[in-house]
C-alpha cells in the first residue's frame, strides 16, 4: 500500500484550516501532519514535519503566502506547494508560480476536484490553465523570435510534447493529439525533466518559452 500524501495546511483563519481538514479527511490518500497560521510558522513546520505538499493561503498577516513560498522552496526544493485562495486573481497566482508554487486551488471548488488536482500535483501531472500558460509566454518569451537552442538534447518527439505541455494540455490531451498512449506521454515527460534537470510542469513551461519552443 502506498504511503499517504503528507500535507501541511497554512492559513491564518482557523475556519479555513478546518474546511481544508474536512476536505482532505474524506480521502485516505491524504494525511495532515501539521497546520500553520502564518508564513514563518510554515517554514519552521516544513523543516520539522517534512511534508510532501503544502496548501498555502496567499493573503496572511505577517509573512504572506508568496514570501513563505519563496523561502520554503529555497530551503526545501522537494516540497510541492499549492496556493489556496478565494480569488482567481491571475496576477497573484502567476506571482506564486514564479516563486516556486506548483499550482493553485480555489476554496470554493468541490472536494472531489481538490482530491484529483492534488494527486496530479504530486505526480507532476497537474497542468497550467491556458490563461496562465499565456501569461508565462508574455513574461518569459524571448524579445525577438529565435530558434530553440537549449533543448538540443531532446528528441523531435520530446520537443513536440514540450510544446503541448507549454500550451497547458493534460497528458491525456497530448496523447490524443499525438495518437500515442498516455503512458508513453508520461515516460517522455520523465525523460524531458531528467534531461533538462527540471522538476515539474511549471518549470518546463517557463523553459519552453525562454528557449523559444512555443509556437502559436
């Protein structure tokens, strides 16, 4: 039996933490190892409890979620961080991704959506939304069009899959577009991440745009 996903909840409102406990408690795949009410406490508990994943509120008193995310990822790069917010403000969410977060969840989503998304994050399969992918394009694309140079170690198929990832497509959508199995897509992604020394889809997307892989 696989070990449960160890989660640290970070939110300065007790009722919000209670709500997240209820959502996660309905799925035995998750276990809550600790809770924090601010960013500083989140950093300390990350070192003490070594969670697999952190649910991080963005707006908190003292050290906010964005600052805490940056600090935690610099000290504990292995941990995955998902921002949890009541707002879908694209600017905040995009800033969180730039600081190292792997994704985001809206607090009003139904529990089943949370379960599916968090498991995808752990497996490095959670996609960026099309809108966030476009924002990354605007932020990181080269100022002048130029051919990709940094991904010469990738095969043509891997470069093709990288472009679909950068557009925000799910593994199953990529498999459909390329007429290959989802399992094959996953294996290609593992190889791509290994070759480029990257950890997740967010980093892959940024890399693709910086290197000029993205094609409209």
